[in-house]
């Protein structure tokens, strides 16, 4: 028998817990498994990878989500801009141009198979990380005549990492194919199986030759998991609902009407007799792509009513897609290609949120893929004599100063946003480089193209006015309060006069 003091002590102990840790009638059977992160991922990763890949192959919204995250995060490829400076802090333009030209040259031959450009591997690495949880690349040395550099990259599937028959060195241990130092957790090597099964013993590749990138969620984690994992079951359920609704709608649309007649064969001479699943016989006739069933005596005529898909179907799909979008770090409008509820302000907020969400993702991709690859390229370029960089081995970081240009975003409303940029520029709140970079361009390249355009115009005898803004927009600050609908429609129609009239309120 439990004493009153014992009951009181138990109640007080429960009161000191987090509410989320309490065990009640509703949460009594909720006892989550919480084990080592590598054991958890190692056991779950294969089935998660298979399910995510299958959904990306077969389910349109998952395929669109992957493409959106790649397009907005990597675009056509992250462009390198060298930013080497002299001791006075001035950009060394000639050195930077040589580094950039050498990088572009090597990008054409970086793929060991000779199939893809390095920018395509940037996209592939991001796609692999989204679907499989991580990307895996090996740096190879290829000594072939005609190559610019012996350095090459080769993409691997993370599925090829294995513990089976792996032989670590010393006290190291192998976790899901990754050999780590037990004292520091540093990755020492990777053990990869032969995907064709021709070699039984896995190949041990030193970690300094491997690019392995994923999002670290817990300390000590050595494998990644797809960011789509939390949305897999919900998306699978949505796919089934969509398939069932589409199938039901197709079936319902085939049955036009049921006809009562004492002699069905006399009404439709070409009618066919079929045996139903329950063994009964029915008479059907195709009519303009539909079916009309001739009923037995005593039954009435009834036209089929199409009530599929159900009225709540669209709301359910939208709810699930909003949940999926929130899970994977994109926006609902991009995932569903549904902009019906947006105006200028809400669409701008949506794009701003997406940009903030993608910024750390892009930074991580640069640190895990682009930057290590550039460091290896730079070393090989100096060793091979392709680049003469004085003092490189004493201070390589002086030549590793680069920026990676992420994909830009076109303005939602060019007139409004350009006006805001001009005002911010005049107030000294922003630099031209920032404005141009936001659109994915290089200011130096923009200026060079403008100068070239002016030279071409002069040679052709054409007066070209570049760098001046719209007088109507500059002289009328109230233009920003013009009707959104009129401005947007005029922009879509390509009618410059209508745009101006809308902005000045005519």
C-alpha cells in the first residue's frame, strides 16, 4: 500500500518535469527510441534514401521541391570571384584574372569521366545531398596528355560506404564506412565497396582526398540524412489520396446514365453483355466515350452525378503541401506553383524568407564542396606551373581569398525595387556591388559590358543613353503608391507607356 507521503512525493516529482516529459493516459504508449545518432541514421538511412528517391522519381511535388532548392541554392553553378589583395588592401586585378581564368579552364575538364562541367557537379552534389542525405566525391590524379591539370573529381554514391570487411588503422574505428579517430572524432579515411561486386575487400580512401558534405544535426555525427525525411510518410499518404481521387474521378466520368427497358437489346443493337464480379449479367454500351448500362425490369433510370474529387480535396492537398514546404525549407507557392493568393507585398515577404533560409545552406555548400575543391585546384595549379603566385607556400591563404556568387533573383517588381535601390545607394546604405550581386552578377563584368556597349554604339554612330533613370519615377515619389494591378498588368503586356501612366497615376 502506497502511503500518502509517497503519493505526494511522486506528484511533486512529476511537477518538476517538463510538461512534454509527463506520462498521461494519452501519452503512455509514446516511448520514442533515442539511441546514438550514428546508429540511428545507419539503421534508417537506406530505407529513407530509397523512399525519398522513389518519391522524387514518381511524385511531381517532391521532384519540383528538389529542383527548386537546387535552382535557388546553386543555380547554374556558383561562380568564383578571386579577391586577392596587395599589402595596401587593393585588389590585384591581374592576379585575380589569372586565377579566375585558370579555374574556368579546369572546370571544363574537372570531371574524371569527361561528361559534366564542374558547375553540373555542384548541382549534382546538392541533389545527392537532398535525396541521400550527403554527397561524396573523391579527388583523383589523372596524368593524361593534353590535360590542364592532373586533378580530377569523381562522384560516388553514399550507399557504397560500408563497414563490412573494413580494416581501420591502429585504434581507429569504422562507423558506417567512415573511419574516425576515437580521441578526436576526426575523419581519417572512407571505406567504399565495389558497386559491381567484383572486389570483396572495400577500398580505403584517405579523408584528405574525399569531399563528404551533409548537415550536422548532432555532435559526433558522421552520416547525413535527407532533409525530406520528416515529410516522407505524409507525402506518401498524399500521393495515395491523389491517385485514389484521380482514379475515382476517371471511373465516375465513364458512367453516363442507367437506362430501364423491357428489351435492352432493342434500344442499342450494338450493346454487349458482360458478367459482373458477383456473377450477374449486365448490358453496357459505349456512347461517345462513356458507358450506358441497361438495367433489368423494375429498375429506374438515373443519371450519374460526378462528386469526385471531393470538395475538401483541394484544401487537404494545400494543407499537406504547406506542411511539406515548411519541412524542407522552401515556400508553398514555389512548391505548388500556386501564386493565386499573392500580391506584391506577400510575394516579396515569401521570397525574403526563402532567401534567409537558403543563405546558411548555400554557405555550407561552399564550405563543404566549393572551397576545399578550390584549395586543391590552387595547389595543383602552382605545383604544375600553371599559376605563378609568389609566396604561395609561405602564405596560401593570401591567394585563397575568393567569393562565390550564388544565383541571383530577378526583382518581383523591377520599377519599385530599382527605385528603392537607387534611394538606398544615394543615402549611402548600400554599395553597387551588393545590388548587382543580389541579381547574381559581377559589378566588374557589368561595367565592362556597359563600356563595351558604349564603344559599339559609338562605332555604329548611335547615341546610347546608359545610366540615367526614369524622369517620371524620379520626380514623383508618389509613384510607389500606384495601383499594383495596373503596374503589374502593364509590365506583363510590355507596354512602357501604360507602366509610366500607372506610376504617375494617370
